[in-house]
C-alpha cells in the first residue's frame, strides 16, 4: 500500500471549509426544514473549529470525527495552511428540503465565503443526493456554481461525496478534486476528508495536476447488498484501492446511487482522477465502469413479508442466541423515509407469537395523546404512523411504560402484550442500542428488533444481533417504487440492457432535472 504524500513545503495557503449535507427521499410526505438542521448539526466559526479537532466532536450522537476533521488533519500534516471555517450543516435523511431552508443555508455559506478574504482553496463535504422542492436541478450543483462565482477560476475547489451520490455534470465540472466514501456502511468519513484535503493541498502547491474522467451507468439497483467488504462488490472496491496504489492515480470512486430522489438521470457512476494523464483517467474510468456494470444482475437479498419474518423468528433458533434484526426495507429512515410504517405493529397485534419485539414508530399523534399520561397507566388508542403516509390504523391497548425527550423529540414507550413500541415525535433512527436503553429496555433480552437503516446500524450491533432479515411492506423506500420509476434512458433493472456505453454520454449530458418539478423537462446536449 502506498503511503500518502502529505504536501509539505511550498507556499502558505488559506483554505475555507464547510458542509451542506442531506440525503433526500422524494416519496416522503415530511419536508426537511431549517429546524431539522439546527436540531441535528449546524455549526460555524469557533464552534466549527473546535468540533473538527481530534479532541472535538464533529457529529454529535453519530461520529466524533468526520470529513471536516479529516480535512483539518490533512492541513495540519501538510503544514503552512490556514483554515477558514464556513458553515457545517447536516440533517437526518428525510423528505426534500423546503426552498426556504435551502436558500437560507446556501446564503449563510456564501456570506461566510464572501467574508473570508483571499483564498487559495475551498473544501466542501456534500452528499450528492439532496433534493429541494421546486428547484429543478441538483442542489449541490447550484451550490457549487454559487461558490465558483464567488471565488473565481483561480481558487481550487475540492469536494467529497457520499458513495450514494447521484453524480452529474454539475457535481463534477466546477471542482478540481473529487473523492467519495470507500465503505458501506460508511465508517471512513474522516479518512475521506483527509484524502480530499491531501489532494487539494498538493494540487495548490503544484505537486500534482488533477484531471478527471467519469462515466454514468443506466443502473439503479444491483450488486446484491452493495456492502464493500462482501461479495460481489468487494472485488470492485479492491480494484479501486489497487488503482490508487499507482502514483499516477489520485482518486478512484464508485457511486452506487441513492435511488429515492426524483432525478431524471438517476444512476450509478464512476470517477477517476489522475495526475495530468487524461488518457489514463479515461481508460481506467471505462475499466471501473465495466467492473461495476458486471454486478448489475446480482440480486438483492431475499425479502420476507412482515408475517413471514415474524413466523421465521418465532420458530427459529437465532433468537435464543441474540435478538434477530428485521430490516424495515420499505421505511428506512436512514434513506429518508419518515419511520411511520405500522405494518409491524399491526402484525404483532393481530397474532400473538409470544415474541419480545422492539418496534420504533413515528407517530406524533400517539405521542400527543399519551405524553401527559402517568407512567404505568393502561390506555386505548389507535396507532396511525406518519400523517399522510397512508398506513393501516392499528387499535391497541397499551401500558405507558416510559417517556423521554431525545434527539428524536418526545418519545413514549408503549408496552402491548409482549412487544414494545417506541412512538416518536420525529422520525426514529435506532442505529445505536442506546435508543432502547434510554426507554428502559435491554436489546439483548429481546427476540427481535425492527431496524430503520440498511447498513450503519451494523457497526453498533456487531455483538448484539447476528441474523438480519430484510422485510417488505409499503413505504417511501420500497424497491418497487424504484423499479417503476421513469428515467431519461432505459435503466436496469426495469429494462434489460447489455451495455452501459450507449447511455453514458446521454446521461452525462442531462442537467439533472428532478421529476417532482412539474414545470421542468430534461434538456440533453452533446458531451465530449
């Protein structure tokens, strides 16, 4: 493995850094507002500087060291770099941002940039699958265009993206350095920021000359679980690491797109950056695209219905060793769903299997109805889930067992027979076992836990849960929605395709128009 060159020596540099990060779900009835960012993560000035030191906590309740911390450490390792904090804003995945929210956040970042003085570079940590009501284009593309207008052509821009970004020309063309996460689940946020900072600083000091090539694939579902260290995607991620062992290759990235936005050009993509060698970048981008495309027909894991999954847990042996995780595939809060799926509660209430089950449920009306009720009181109520989410109504008789105010707002634990429901004011994301411990429950003593996340929870449940069962019902992250969506070109898996090359140039020419904007139409132009 080649050790990174740190970019030491050369002239002093001033680099601004910030974040505007959100993963949107166009099918959620709940809009993301400025309050969601203020509640989760919105820092600037000295607070941002402190949070991005090794002793600081960059993303409270999630990850102490993320992209901006890694970037700051790259600057420290290089030496002679003055960092200028802008704004760092992040919210839990959810419905599209309101236009007011997006405009306010962009204005805040741009104002800081205007006040920053002379700069050599800018680093931004972005997701790449944001969506804004009525905007009609990729929000990150608009942001990068505004940043480029402010700093001019002389200043170099580095960007990092989530590996579920929907890459488009507006996310590639304005930047000099582009990197993506390399892990799924994403544990490498800080290393990603370090890689971006390292390459930006080396480019600013004239040690490297980044040139880019990228390809867009007509592919939205494939690659099995898409976990980086498991087959089939393991071989693709290993190939990217081998590419970067070549000193001529600066970065190699794969984007296995977040499939729940309204972008008309939705699809996987690859990106390769080399040190001044356009032909090499182009050839390697083709090779990486071929390797990713070869995994398109690897199916998703087998899915169960809610009742079939509960029956499987009840008659199986896994729960005797540790609780089984049922992944609520159609209501993944970690992918922007609102968390109000009532199908699990309905199935548990309909037939008692004697299972000790832990079920999170976004149901603000149920919270309102029970918040003033003394703990220990038996109540009759109807669980309806997220307003406007079209979920089954479930009448229950429950005991109000616990109440807490958490990062998910007010939460009430309702005990219904042998199972426990955590009704929350905001979308629940029980990635960490403490979600249940704060309500007086031990996950280890349960038979099953319903999880609202595809991947990240596994990092915190390695010693708690050993069997993971994907379960389908009806919700904002249903794969049926993805299969039924339309695109500017025929797309796998809804179309049977033999080659990605016929669609590549067309997809890279699309100005990332979003279908939810009824006044917008995809514009296609030639691309070199």
